[in-house]
C-alpha cells in the first residue's frame, strides 16, 4: 500500500459491531468478563482500549513498523524507552534536541544512574569514540529541534547494529511522510504526536513504533506497568489527524520553502536554518533520506540582539507566539526562553540556540499572508 493510502486505511477495519467507518470513541475504563479471565480481548483500558488499538495500528502502518504504542505525551513515550535501560547503562544522544528530552535525560534519569553523552552527530564517525561496554542506546533527533541539523540515519544505523545497540529516532519534525527511520536502520521511532500527527494543536500525545516483537512486548509491558497511556478521545483525534497527514505535510513543505527563501534574502536576517538550502551543511543527506524539507525553520537577526527578536515575536499577527509546532496554524517561538530554557545557556549556545534565534512552525495558511506578516514585523526593528 502506498503511503497516501496507508494514512487513511493502514491497520484499520470498520467497527465490527456496527460497521462504523471511524472507530467509536470507546469511553470506558473496563470490560465485562463472562468468567474470570474470559473476555473479548480487552480487560482494562490502561492495558488496552479499542480506539487506542485503532490508532496504534495506524501508527505502525504509516511508519512501516509492526507494532505501535500510544502514550499520554511525547515525553511519556521517551520515558518508556529509557525504562528499557538499567542503572549503569549509557546513552549517546544528539546534542541539539528538544529541551524537554534533555531535561528528562539529565534531571530525572541521570539520578537513576544512566549516563548520557550529548554529541554532535553531523558526522556519524564521531559516535564510535563514545561507545563503551555499557552503551545500550543511541538517541537521534533529525531534523533537530530547533537548529534543523540533519543526521544520517543509515550511517548511525550501521554503527548501532555493529555494536548491537538500539537506535531510536525522534521523527516528530519529519513525520513518516518525509522519512521512515525503520527503513533506514532504526529500531524504535518516537513521535510527539502532539505535533504533525495530531496536526490541529488540540491533543498532547506520544507514540512509539517498532518492528521487533520482543522489543514491542517489553515496551507494551512498560506502557501497561507504568501507565502513561492516552485516552480514547485523544486517540480518536490523532487517528483523524493522521488521515490528512499527507495533504497537510505537502502544504507545510511548500510554505516552509517560501518562508525560508523570503527570510534568506531579507537584509535584517543573519542566518536561516532550513535543510532545503544547498548550503545547509547536511543538505545532501536531507535530500537522500527525506522526501522534502518540512515546515520547520529557525533564523537569527543581524547583531544577535535579544530585544529585536522579542519585538518581532510580539508583533507577528498571523504567526501565534506559542510553544509547540506542527499544527495547521503557524506558530513562532523563542527557543532560548521557551522550549529550550531548560538547557544551560553555555550548552545551548554551543549548538546555536542564541538569544536572537526565532523558530517558526510554518502552517498551511496562504504563504502570501505569512510572508507579509514577517515583513511587517521585521520593519519594526
Ligand atoms: O510535548 P510532548 O508531546 O511531550 O513531546 C515532547 C517532544 C519530543 N520531541 C520533540 C522533537 C519535540 O519537539 C517535543 C515537544 N516539543 C515542543 C513542545 C516544542 O515546542 O518544541
């Protein structure tokens, strides 16, 4: 099945009891048993719920995996992955990544004896020197949040399989419309489904997809034992969101390109970080592993003045200043004080998260209105 068909039909069946085309929102916590342990496949909604199952099957299908798992947030999904590890284990992670992921790793899991190495992975060869006997997992975010660095998943996958490590790819920015990490050597794909998969800024949710049954069983065990599941209403909303993922992503990519090109030529803009530019350091890898370049980009202001960045953000009218990304509406953000504030200043500045950096999640509105909005705000500085 082609991707554009999978988003609508992948892993789906009409409701067996009524023929309903969309799965009902099974708003129930528990299920009748005719005798202890004798039931119709569902016992308790932490363990499983038919609306969540429909979504989990769709997730597995669009990521070209065999098993999908949905969680109460992206961070809950990441938390479940790190629970595969034991004290003393080591993780090698991209150094440019969502601030909340960094905070979970350093402020929670380092206290439980797990060691994290945050490194640049632009060159995959850099990874091998951080592999020790207790290294278990490589954590990759690509494109990275917020610098839009691109990491070569296939190259990292070769290293992870050589050393028998698990490779996890946070596919939130790209979505399976643009790249499918399980096809490139990843063991686990992770999503903040809050973003493009949901697509309408009305749900917080996380997801994992894997191919391997043993790994899936362990993650299902963690999902049930730790309990960070999502509810049936949210499962329904994300399932509905996925059905238009291909249409939305196409427009996100077109508008992302239009906005990136406008900013690149603007005299008050210093750098534009968008993987579609030929001079992006990893443009060739992006071209090879992605179908297009997405709707996320970041830029800095000439002179790197904090106050100028804030003035722009306060004066954008079509772009809403808000945390999050990936919805139909365009959002703007200031990573240094918002999404990445939990990363110490010296650390974040090393990766380029400077005071004038503005991140844009380019929505699916008219590109003319988006560009006019930026033009007006840039006139004020
Ligand atoms: O917010 P939550 O659903 O828990 O997902 C966390 C997360 C994980 N990975 C990436 C790449 C993310 O961007 C996020 C959440 N990011 C934002 C809220 C943001 O504005 O960047």
